[in-house]
């Protein structure tokens, strides 16, 4: 059974940093690209970042480019999101999602974690 | 960025009804269109990918159609467990983008 478990969320002040983690199990982790997607009541679902199976390709939404960094450790079956210079508008539920393919390509997300809540507030 | 617009934003229907939700892309996305179902407090679940391919384990009452810029998700006979929010998503061009969602409620 595929499982994705996010962690690392919490309450953080604007301008600070936070690192999210996603532990994967139930599939061959290094056969698939991975993504982070966030959700807010106001803006709905927003894709944040994706990373290919071997970390060669990484992509970011414009809203986080230059502030967030995605990475993965295939030995630990984990993907990470380093979030720097956090803003109030980054407040959201952050989901880790598995791609259907090995690359960040034209394929959807076939499994999602339950999410970790990030609240940016002073 | 490609904007995805769903209609309606919400609808009320009864068990057994045929329900259709449309999704329009602001530019061409070929058939790189997926549909997700999300229930309160849960993660989204993939229903349809490549516009019309049914994800494994998803009931056959769900179907998808369309290509280019206009797409439709149809539930042929609404069941109690289908009351949820539905989202379309394009994966043609980065950044992947989602529709704003359609909430299907019980009439």
C-alpha cells in the first residue's frame, strides 16, 4: 500500500525558514517523480514544486521560486521542501504527491499524503 | 500560466442523478487533463487522467471526455459517497494548474 506521510509543519513567523519532509513507502521510490502541492480555502489547490526521480530536474511555481527548494533522498525514500523567507501568503496545507511517471512530465499525481499545515503569522 | 475554469462552482443533486462538471483551459492543453475528488479533511484522489482514462480502482460511473481546451467529468449515477469537491488539473505546461473546484452537494 502506497503511503506518503508529511511532517515539519507548524506556526512560524514571517521571514523565517521551515523544512517539510515526506516519507514514502509501498512503492519503488526512485522510479517516480515527486511533488509538493498546497491548499488554502481562498486560493484552492496550487502546485508548488516537482522533482524528477534522480533530482536532475526540478521545477517551481513562480510564487515560491528563489525561496523554496525541493530535494529528495532516494536512500531514505523521502522528499523535502526547504522553505525560506516565508510569507503570510504561504500559509496553507502542504501535500506531498507521487507522480505517475519517473519525470516531472505530463502526468498526474496518483497518490497524495494527508498534508502538513504551515501557518505563517507574527 | 494556464488558467483552469470549472463550472459550476457548486451543484445540488440527488442520488441516482447524472452529473456533469466542465473544465475550460485558457489555452491548449491537449489531453493532459486530470480530475480529482476531495472529501472534507482528506487528500485529493485521482479519478481520471489523460482526459478520459479511468484510474485503477475508480468506479466506472465516473468518466471523462474532451481535448484541447474543453473537458467534462460525468458521474452517470450519483452515489452517496460521491458527494465531494472535484478539481481538474492540467499537466501540459509547468506550472501545473488546478481549477477552482466544484462542490457536489446533496439536494
